[in-house]
C-alpha cells in the first residue's frame, strides 16, 4: 500500500507537473493569470479524442499535432488580448477577470459543439504505443498490459502518461536553459523593464511563451482521459484550480519549481486516496491555502513579496 | 455631510422604495428578491474590491457560510429567523476573520487563495461524513420558518443598510483611507493610516454583507443544496455586475445589476450555453474596452458620478 501510493503518486506527480507547467510559464513571463488554462487542456483532450475516433490516431503521435495546433492558436490570441491588457492600470487583477471570460466562452462553445456527454479513449491505446516503443528498445516483443514496477502493478496508461510528462518537462528545461530564445524568456521573467531596455522584443518572446503555455496545457489534455477520467466541456475549472495548487506549491513564476510542486501534490493526493479517501477532495484547497500562508513564495521561491 | 444626505435621498431611498412598492404591482417576487440579493452582493464586492483593490474570487464562501449559519441555527436550535439571521452574519464574519491572514498575500495570490478557501468550506459542508451536522450533500429544508413576506421585508432592510454603508464609505474619511490604501498602501501608511486595521474592517464589512445576503437567501428559498449557495456563479455575477457598473462608486454596482441582470432575465434562460457564451464575451469586452465600468463613460461626458 505504502510503496504503491508512493509510486502512483510519482507517476501522477509527473503528470500534474505537466498540467501546471504551461500556466506557470505564462505567469512567470507575463505576470498574468490564465484562468482559461484548464479549458485549453479540455480542448486538447477533445482534439486528441477526435483524432482517435475519426482517423484512429494513437494518442502518442497525436501529442505533436495537438501541441503545434495550440501553440499556433496561442500567438494571435496573445496579440489580441495581452498587449491591451498590460496597458491597463492593474493587469494582474484584470487578467483574472479577462481570462475567466475567455474560459466561459471556451466552455460554452465546447458545450455547443460537443454536448455535455462524457467521453474517453480506451486506456489500452496508450499501452499499445509504449509496448511498441519498449519492443523497439529492448529488441524483443513486449506484452501489452499492466506494468510491474518494484512488484507493484500499474495500468500501462499511467506509466506512459508519467513518462511522457517527464519528457515534456525536460524539453521545457532544455528550451529555457539551452536555447537563445529560452535565455531571452528568462530575462523577461526576471525583469520585464530591463529586458525592454536591453532591446529584447518582449512581445515576441512573450507571445512564444504564451503559445508554448497553451501547447503544454493541450498536451496534458491528451493524457486527461487516462489520468483524470472522462472528458467533458465543463472539466476546465477544476483543472485550473489543481494547476494553481501545483504551481503555488512549487513556486509561482518559476517553471521548474512546478516539477517539485507536481510531485508533492501527486504523492499527497495518492496518500489521501489510499488512507482518507472521503476527504481527498479537500486536499488541493487546503494545501493551496496552507502553502500560501506559510510560504507565499512557494517552496523554491527566494524573494518574499511585500504584503 | 450634506453630500451624504444628498446620496441617501437620491439613491438609497428611491431604490428601497422601488423594491418596497414593486411587489404590489409585479407578481414575480422571487425575481425582485434575486435583484436585491445581487445588488447586495455586488455592493459587497464593491466594498472590498472597489475600495481596497482586493478581488475576492471566493466571495461566495461568505454567502454560503451565511446560508448555513442561518439554517443550522434553525435546524439544531430551533431559533427564530431573526436570531438565526444574526448567526448567519456571525458565521460569515468569523470566516472572514479566519481568512484575514490571506491579506499577507497580494494581487492574484490573494484571489486564488480566497477561491481555494471558499471551495474548501464547500467541500467540508457538503461532505457526507458530516451529515448529522450539515446534512452533507443532501441539502437543507427549512419549512418551519418559511415566511416569504417577512423574509422579503428583512431583505429590504438589509439592502437599505448595505447601500447606507456604501454611501458612508463614498463620503467619509474611512472610505478615503481605503482608497488611499488601494492606490498605494505604503504612502497611505506614511500618511498615518492604519493600513492593516482599515483593510480588515473593510473585509469584515464585505463578509458581513454577503453573510446577511446568504442568510436571507436561505430563509426566503428555504430549500437548497450546498451547490446552490456555494455556486461560483454568485461570485462571478457579483464581480461582473460591480465591474460593469463601476467599482468604487455607489451607483455603479446598482446600475450593473439592473442592466445586466435585467437583460439576463429578459432574454430568458432556455439554453444556458448561449448565456455562458454571451456572458464570457461580455466580460472580455468589458475588461479590454471599459475596465473602469459604465460610470467612467459618464465621467467622460462630464457627469459627476456619486
């Protein structure tokens, strides 16, 4: 039970990091709160669902299509909303309300387009993809089915989602710390005005970060049918709150803190599920408030904001 | 002082009189009641967001706390409605007091924490394990104290008091101090304003308004589920109404409720998705093109807005 909760918590933790990562990147770069984050995750989930239903595309290759589609959607959306918002008196607060409006629009359009019924992709599909990869790597045939780790059995979909999330987090790290654009992005994160003064095209850097943020949210959506249960147009709000919990635990505005936040969240979530399941729903909220009060800057944060 | 009297005669009295007279000529009392509830909630948001700049994204928590404070008093202690009303208000204020540490956070952090706190209260109240205390997810029924006429009258009185409070804030040193804190808390502190105390008073007043609104809501509808009184829609509607009209004024939130909630009801609620769509789009347009509300338009035309 203990080992099981711990390992399942790690797998879910990696996935929760992926959920929070895009939101944290957007907040870190633009200091705006994307309350529609969960709704982009929902849209990504639906795109993967339709790709699977209509042309029976496996969710793993669908990741790339979904990411590109939403990253491209993000660029015009950025120029449409954010520059205007940043000129207002209190952009951080107004972004809250603006993106809430966007979230309502997305949820409404999705409900009109897809209806309210719950949808899902069979978990075996994801298993098939990792079996193919595992067979290729080990050189001999691997059976599709639950995966054994340290004597504990997990659904293959969990393992695949966990691994894929880990890879996505790693790629974001590479982007931020090993590319020139990532270097500029970090400069904007540290000090926006100074970045402008040094001649960085802040809007371009921010627009790309915004696109990547939405792309990451939608990629997390691809795994939502396996990790969060069935998908519905109304799932967005709950996901957004979860993402906030994850990134606040890590530390707001520091994308890599998200990994720590996700794992802490995932492990404690699994422990709650195993030992106090009737109160498990309370966990994200209590954890969020508690962390904010004890350590507002998050576990990895250095600076403490003024009250 | 004459200005305050002016506002009372020009805004408070007409609004209260309208809601006192309308039931005799208009038969949908529930709709009138809802209008009053939303004016109270929008003004409650105004008190904390308009005057101090803290956006309470979990405002509905106070509303729900009020509703449950009222109901549990009636169910477990068979209290009379007015005593229960006081209990509901007290529940909201106590919740407000417990949440005062949130003021250590600023901006979006405060809003997120407030939202999480409201959701946590909802999860506790609706937890099946607490059925003996709160009836859990199965809802509350208060048939014993059901008295729509009395409840309507009480709501009217609370509405009047709420408007009176906002008029006071708009025209007093205390209200000025709050606005100074909103603009620049450090300068306000340097000017001799007790930032922490004044802000908490505004916060508790705002919680009190929502708690009273929740209490009379529970009394008036008398049958409800936890999802009803902890519905995020109350928060959203209150914020949008206040924002649409104009924060930090007396008349703004009233205009917002009358116009937006009026349209909302006039068009009818046949397909909720279309409303959600229109509302979402409206919120976005508001933030982008009219971030200071309708009253900012009036101000541009040289009209002095109370």
